[in-house]
C-alpha cells in the first residue's frame, strides 16, 4: 500500500493509505516548526495484523529525515514504537 501525504489544514498533515477510495490507514501530526508532533495513528480492522501501522510510522520517519525534522511522540502507538526500537533514535525529540 502506498501512503500519500495530505495537508489537512492548520499545520496538520497525514500519510494516508486508501484502497478503492476508502481510507484504511493514517498517521497524522501537527507541524510545529521543525518538529512533527505525532498525534494519531489508525488502521482499519481490514488491515490489522499486517504491520501497516509500522509502515506508516516508517514512512513518517523517512519524511522527517528527508526534511531534517524531529518527531515528538504523543500518539500511544508512536510512544510504544519509540520505546521498543532504536530505529527512530535519530528523529526522536
């Protein structure tokens, strides 16, 4: 599944995964200067157990690296992922 960057307004952005026009996965953040405040991750039950949330986070981390941003974990999924893995240490705030 490809994730598309969407601007949601008021400095809010998301990577979204859709199939047949249906939004099935999303990770969103509020951009505060050079910090992505990661506030929400949701994956449809149709995709549960396929590692989609991790793929979303990986794509967001890639975006942070490309733009030299840091990521602040607020969303419980991102908090847990940051705690479990050192793969995001370079982008963690």
